[in-house]
C-alpha cells in the first residue's frame, strides 16, 4: 500500500512537471514572437539574436525542455508525451491575452476538448511500479518485441527516406512520419537516460553502465535528425498544418514505443486502456480544432499594426515582404508623397 502511494506521488510529480514545462514552452514561443514583432516595427530592422526579449524566450524554452526531460524520469512515456497539448493550448490563449489576437470559438472548443482529454489521460494512465535500472534497459534492448519493432521501423524509415531523397517526394505526411519514427527512439532513450540519472541521484549509481552512454548517444543522434526533418516540414508547409499532425504522430509513436519497450500497459485493465485512448483522441481533436483555419485569419491582415504590439506606441504599419528575409516596409506619409510624385 505504501509502495503504491509513493508510486502515485512520483507519477503526479512527473505529470505536474510535464504540464508546467509545456506551459513554459508556450510562454517562451509567445515571447519570441513578440520579440520578432517589436523588431519588425523598428525603422532599421536588427537581427533577432540581438534582442534581449528573444533571448529571454530562448532561456524559457530551454528550461521547459529540461523540465520535460526530467518528467520522463518520474512518469511513463504514455503519460508525459500526450501532455504536449498543454503547449498548444497555452500558446493559443497567451496569443489572445498578450499578442492581441482574436479569441475564436474554435479556441474555446479546442481548449475544452484538450483539457478533458488531459484529465482522462492523467486519470487512466498506466502504473509502472518497476524501477528502470540499467540492467532492465539492457534486457529490454535485446527483447524480441523490441527487436521486431526496430526492424520494422528501420524498413519503414528506409522506404520513406527513399521517396524523400530519390523521388523528391516531400509531402507533409512523409516528412512527419520520419519525424515520428525518429521520435519513438528519442523518447525511449530519453526515458532511459532520465530514469538512470534519477536513480543515480537517489544513491543507486547507474552511470557506470555502458548502456547509459549508448542511450545518451541514441538520444542525441535521433534528436538531431528529428529536428532536421521537422524544420524541413516547417519550411515547406504552414505551421497550422505541421503542429497538429506532428503532435498526433509524435504522441502515437511515443505511446507505441512505451508499450513495446517498457511494457507500460502490461497489467492495465481493458477499461483503463479504452479511457486512456479516448483521452488521447480528445486531445488530438482539441489540437486540430485550435490550429484549424488559422492561416485564413492571418491572410486577412496584410499589415502588422505596431500599436497592437506590447510595449510599442507606434501607429504605423508594416507590410511583410514575401520575397526577402527582411520584415518588410514601413509605410508612412513621406513614402506616400514620394510615390505620388
């Protein structure tokens, strides 16, 4: 009974840490966006990395990612990964409060669905009582279910990479499926590394085992290539399409990898599994609803109104330039006179 109580407290710590970290990430993204808009209103645009506000956003982003990493040491993958929807919800509502964007009915509906889904995820998440030691990670690495899973994943990834490289097929599904396949390895490695570090801090040294460094290298390598393909998708497609699809693919691959490598649902009741999956579905729907039709909203505003940017008192407007890397041109009365003359 005492052991179960300690387990629940540990998982609750992981949940709170993951939720707070994802909210911190949403704050950081909004701060970075605000920094870009402020720079856009200057008569002589400067590089974004010269902005103290932008660096503040980067620091918060790093803190959020470190918190997410730590959360994997306290809670199952199947519980931490879906909580990424907190970042999407937070970004939507922070944009309304501080970046003066319009609150849509879709934002309220999507937020409600995502919150309901998160509640079900936390309530019916699997309990994993075993400590994740280095020896257990070693045994899981050579288990038949994981070996079959890795072989199938490598074959699938090679087929997708063939179409991407040789056939130049850069469809959003191809790119994000490769990201998801890499992410499944990333979360396995992150969970192992975070758990072994947590046990070592508690006095049960795990850092002397070679498997720790193997998982550390796997985590770093998969992260690098994952970011590469994700950046390619963000470059070719709208963020409103990439974010929800990537969230669904990443969460699904993370849950599957957790089930296969860590046997997270091994002793779960059928009702718990069903309610957990239903919570995932609600979270997916919430993210899609929030991201839906945001592209059309932005296209209706051809100018950036500097008066609506926090900390700015300018009344001028900037017209974004689609054909250069600069923010655009600042239209004023002098320019209009010159144009007329």
